[in-house]
């Protein structure tokens, strides 16, 4: 099936998190990561999860990905209960996790192992298309060690997008990058999301990053993580992280976060 036709015919995505609790029990310590978290995410929505370290944001992402299972409650995608990983939900981590023995194109092609019906020619075409989307066409045959940090994250993004998932789960993917590289990737990701209408769940500690990227920003309490507040971001796209309107809303959310931390007993 041609790439454009496959993108257009992809079924709608919707995520439901229904009263989910997650507890990690070890020999010496029990960690109550999430407590009674409920959330609906619409098709094509960009939702940012924001909160202090250890509040369960990444845990929730792993539960949606099917990498972990809740102690109580239920998660579903398109009405089907999530019981494990699925090709319609792809994860992009803070570390690019690229294979150093493969070149750029080969790394993107690896993601297409989830599409066994494609011919080799189809796979090559899809890889070229997504390398063009992330601006890396001229580095298609480059070795991973020849790339900058930002370029490696672009390759990881192309690999995650290539199988045409309904949902992209991103766990602080830009945290280790310099400011200028991050800003360019904010612009790139917004363009991709608007063009492809992917449903994106994005974990971050950076308030301005959340406002710059998200349609909604969900503020989590310290552990056990609960959704304390929701902020809708109605600013026009594309957004720049240095825009005055972004800074103003980020300031309001930051104050709410400070109030939350001050009111939480140590």
C-alpha cells in the first residue's frame, strides 16, 4: 500500500486511562507511583504530562505503551484493553537507542519490521519519506557516530514514525539537547504533528516546552501521582518557545506547580 494511502486510511486513535493505580513492591521498599489516574485523549491530540521528578509521568507512559501493567484500573486504545505492547503505540525515549552498527537508513528500516507486508522497495520508500520529513535525506547513509545529538533524535523520531503508529509516546526526548537544537526540534515536531495528525503523549519537566508543544498540559502531584490540574493551550501554531503568550501561560502553570510543591508535605 502506498505511504500516502496508508496514512490517510489509518484508523482513528483514542486513549482512555480509567482509574489507574500503579504500585511497585520491592523487598525493601514499596513505591506508590500512581493513584486513581483517569484521562481521555482524543484522536490527533497533543497532550503533555508535567510534574516534579518521581510523580509517575513516565510510569503512565509505560502503562499506555503496554510495557507495564496497572495494579488496578484499565487502559484502552480504540476501545481495546491494553494488555501489552502494540505496533499502533510507539515509544521515543530520552536516549535515542539507535543501533550503532546500522547506518541512518538501516535504523529507520528497523522500525518497519512491524510492517511485514511491505516489500523491500516499499520499505526503502517509506524510509526515504520519513528521513525527508525530519530533514536528514543527505545523511541517509551516514553512520550513527557521525551525527550530532539532535540529528540522532531526528533519526529516532523517523524510526518511530515510519511504521505509521496511531500514537507516539515521547519520554523527555529533547532533555539532553542544547537549547538551539531543542527549539528546532520543537518546530519540526509541531509540523509533523499538524501534517500527520498523530496522537502524542509527551512527558516533560520543562513548563515552557509543555506549553509550546501541547494542546493540553496535565499537571501531576508529587508521588503518588495524580492529575492536579489541566491547562488548555489555545495559542495558534506553530509556536515558538520564546513567544510572549507561551511565556505568560508557562508562568501561570509554574506558579501552580510551586503552590502544589509548597502544599505537599515532605
